[in-house]
């Protein structure tokens, strides 16, 4: 009897293991490389878990690479060895280079075969997100963590100094006036206790100012730099006036400006729309306002952030499973939740029909102008040369102009020559 009992138990265990093995083999694992940290990483984890729980036949393994630099390096190395992930975050310039290596599956391929995704879905995406992911006529990637630049302001400081806390500055001239009136030596000791704003050396800010002044970054074919124009000079002069003429701003590296804003040493602070996620985690003990960046001649602005790409795989089930995740993540409810949790921009217009975002707009009506920026948004040049030029603008143009080392025109002309030489060298190869 004992032998029979042991035999039965062993048989049941073998049967159980076989069922478990079969169950595991039915699950398609998708490896996703990303660089989301802090509250943004927490939000991504929440959504990935939700996907896994609602798609029992697919499992997304989300792997954080720390930062974008590390992600870029590891992606390039993995592609060279043929060990790339199934899905990854990627900037447009990265995608352009990957496309040359024929390692991506265009999103067009999935859409053509998907009866549940069509023209109506594509029309629901903000046009800028389709355009920035389309390279050489192919939709190679999908929008993922996209942000716009916004103006944060201390409503309490506004009220205490006679400004309507629900009417932030909307133009360059208004912003400059507000800064002048909100830069104060409160105790009369000859030192400024409260500044109107602060400046961090930022190519993104320069790009926005350039476009608002009516300028362009590059020609339509991305062959000729146009940022060293009258409008480019105007953009740099605006920053220079705040810092060195009016003295209503100061230079702050890293997160110093954000910390000073949280300490109420600044009336206004310009940064990414997602910065508020970090500020709320640190603690905001005043009434904070979030609004669109002030404009000049146009409302054009530059979106920032990455997209997602799907890599070719010998296992077509992995490619299809990756598409299911990307499609799900960018669907109405998920993009609304992503925006609610992180303040990244929803990629679909229908997201504003979701209760969470409707409630946000109801409670903070001035934030509507932030989302409206998507209707006027564009994107950075989709060429690898721009990535290097962007850094050059920060280190050798904006900073040297603001420190009085070069004139705006001198600095911009140097940057224009640099990118022109790089493009010419590339085209000669």
C-alpha cells in the first residue's frame, strides 16, 4: 500500500510539473529596456504590472538601464552582437541610426495586419507624435514618454505681491515684467531674497524661444542649420536680458533651481511637465500653478522625451506580443493614466474624455494651456548630428553668451558651422 501511495504522489507531481511547464511555455516573454527612474519608474511599473495581469499569455520583463546614456550604449552594443531586447525606449536620432541597420520592425507592419487598429486610431494621436515617429516615410516607432516645457509659479507669492494667482504671464514681455516686480530685497540688506526666476543652461529652452520668435532649427531636409538667425539672436538676448540686464534671474545648475522654487526663493520656474512629479514627492507647501510657457510671435514649441521601438526577432510571437504591449500602452485609458501619474503628455486626444484628466483640468483650469501646447508642437531634427550639436549649444553657445564670453551671433555661427561640417562629412561617405 505504501508503494502504491508513493507511486500516486510521484505521478501527481510529474503531472503537475508537466502542466506547469506547458503553462509557462504558453507565455511569450517580452524584454523591455527603459530608463525610467523615481516616480516615473514607479508609474511605469504600475502599468507594466497591469498589462501582465490582464494579458496572461504575455509577460513584459521591464529592465531599467539607469539613464539614457547607459541605455544608448547598451542598445548599440546589443545590436552589434544580435542580442537586442524586444522593445526599448529610443530618441528619434537613435531610431534613424537603427533603421539603417535594418533591426527594427516598422509599426506600419503591425498596423496593416491588425484588425483592431486602424486609421481611426491613428487620427486620434496628436499629429506631432505621428510625424516625429515617421522617418523616411515609415512609422518606425510609437510615442512613449513625451513631455512639454511648462512654467511653474508660486500662487502665494503672486497673491502677496498683488498679482492674480490665476493669471500667470503669457508673453515674453509679461514674463519679463513679472520677473522685475517679483525680484525683491525683502529685508533691505542689499541682497536679493526672492528672484523672479532662474535659468538653467538648456538647449530645449533655447529651441522653444527660437521657434516662438519665428525661427527654425534646421531646413526641412535637415541639411542646413537655420538657428543662427536673427530669431536665434533674439532668443539668446531674451535670456541675457533676464540674467545680466534686469538681474531678475540667476544661473542654477542641476536641480538647484527646482529646490529654490520649492523653498519659495523663486516666483517662477521653467522646466519639464514631469518635474512636478518629483516636486510633489519632495513636498510642495504652497499653492503651485502650472501653465504653458510664455510666447512671443508663435505658439510653436518642442516636445521632448523618447519613443518606443520594436526589434526584429527570430520568434515572430515575440514581435507580435511586443506590439500588443505598445498598442495597449498608448490606448486611451492607459495614456490617460500615464499622464495622470507622471504629467507626461497623453498621446491621444481621446485621453481627455477619461475622468482623471477631466478632474485635473477642473481643479487646475490654468493647466489646460499646458496640454494645448500639443496642438502647436514640433520636434527636434531626426539626425544624429543634432544630438551632438545640442550639447554644443549648451556648453559653447548659451553658457558663453550668458557669461559674456561670446556675442549671440558669434556663438551661433560657430555651432552652425560645426553641424554643417558634420553633415557634409556624412554625405561624403
